[in-house]
């Protein structure tokens, strides 16, 4: 009896991508989108350009993201994951700003992020580009429950409680305020990466010290 059309033996073409490879491609797209956005602006950047920068067809690009602004979302998600991991590992009695020091200095877990000068320029664009602003705010909306879950895990709770939710909201607001302050109030001149990293880390550290008064 012959094989039916579409059976496994009769299939041709590339094997399906693993979840890990799809995540890598999403990060490659995100980095390319950031570079194009900060060098030529969001309006002047097209999906075709982003796709070409990573060797994809535009049709494939839209399978990963619904619009060009959303292409940067994996970078924000990587930051959220790194902070949540640091919160789970936050030693009892240790200052919050010390626990998150590695994250705020672009350490392990945030290597997907572009250098702080690029982050600053990208965040500045969110003031004038509504689509990009929506992606930035959506990232923080998604961060809050992730932080609450991490804080609940740290406390040994089986479920997120009100205290964890309030702590997460305070932390989320502090981080957003710090990064936006860095982006919108630092000098216009483009700093070198090391200087920019130190400035961003210092701003985040100051915000966390304030936030920690209501979290620790």
C-alpha cells in the first residue's frame, strides 16, 4: 500500500526551527531594528530593510513580529527576564541595588541589550514615535507580573500575594523612571559605551535605593 501524500517520508524542505533558534532569530531582528531606528529614524525604516539586515524575507519577518516597532520587544523582554532572575536570587538582608548591580551594569543575562548609548537614543525615540512608545509601555506592563512572581518565589510563597504585587509595581516604576531619566536628561553628546554604562548604572542604582525603602 503506497504512502499517502504529505506523509513523513514524502516531506521535503528544511526541518522546523527549534524554540531556541527562533529566539535567537528574534534577537537578531531586534538588534538590527534598533540599529536602523537610531541611525535613520523609525519613520524612514521599513520592514524590508530590517529583514535584509538579518538575511530574511520580509514575509518571514512578519511571521515573527506584527509591525516594525514591535521588532525591538525581545530586547526589553531579555531585560525583564534578567531582573526577575536577579530578584529570585536576591539574598535576604542584601540591599536591592546590590542585588541588581550586575543587571544594571549590563552584566550576565542582559548581553542581548545594545550598548547604553543605543538604549538612550532608542528611548528618546519613544517620546516622538507612538508605535515605539506603545512597545516600551507594553514591556513594562508585562514586567510587573514577572517581578511579582519572582518576589513571591523569593519569599517562598506558593502564589503571588498583594505585597508582592505592590513591591513589583514600585520596582517597575522605579526602573522605568530611572531609564527614562537617563535617556531624556543626560547630555546630548554621544558618550563612549563605558561612560554611558556607568551613567545608566548610577541612575538605576539611585532609583533602586529609593524604591528599596518600600520593598525591603
